[in-house]
C-alpha cells in the first residue's frame, strides 16, 4: 500500500494530465518503443517548436486521467509503452509530426489513437488528420486562390477598357 505522500503525488499527476487533456484541441497516443534516440530528440524538438507537449506516462495514470472525460474510449489503446502528445492550439500538429516519425521508424513506433476537438479516433483516423496541411499552409493556399481570382478580374476589366478605347 503506497504511503499517503506517494498517493497524493500520483493523484496530482492524474489531475494535471486530466487538465492538460481537457485544455487541448488535439492529442495523440503513441507506442514509442521503436524510435531511436536521434529521431526521438529531433521529434521532441519539432513538437516543442510546434507548441505540442509530449511526455511518457504510465498507462494507469493516463487511464485515470481519461476517466470521466469525453475521451474515455481511448483507454482501450492503453497497452504496452505509451506517450502522449497534446496541443492546445494546433489541431493537426501532433498528428502530423508523430505520423512523420512513425513512417520513418516503421517498426515499433506506432500511433495508437487520439482525439481532435471532441472526436476520438483510432490510428487510421489520426493518420488521416496528419495528411491535412498546417494552418499556415492552408491560409497561404486560400490567399493564393483569392489572389488568382482578383488577378483574373483585373485582367478582364482591363480587356473591357481596351475594347472601349478601340471603339
């Protein structure tokens, strides 16, 4: 039986993780055992730069943190080694970065599942989210599309002006 001090520390760890999960717009559960140290270091740096919090937790801690949340279905993925990547701002960043390293590693480092906003997803769902470009790329594509429409409008208006001047 753990001492009261240890029990309080564990309860605090669960409460902290639960607060982080509830404050996140997306999260990914990962089986991390197949990644080497060099790739793990690069991945952690990339996650940090994207504002994603990545940490290894005991499955029991994650299970207790997920209990009573809308993400309780994720507990079925809690076997073996588990790391959690959480983002409070970017819905696709954890999935994109983790999926990139999962493809490179090929064996052992696997996506188990995750969530985006209130939707719980399996590994295939998270990989689909990973294929969505980042917010910055989507905004630049939108601006490029709008710029093309405005340019075409300007060309047509200039052609109309030239036709009127020719008459």
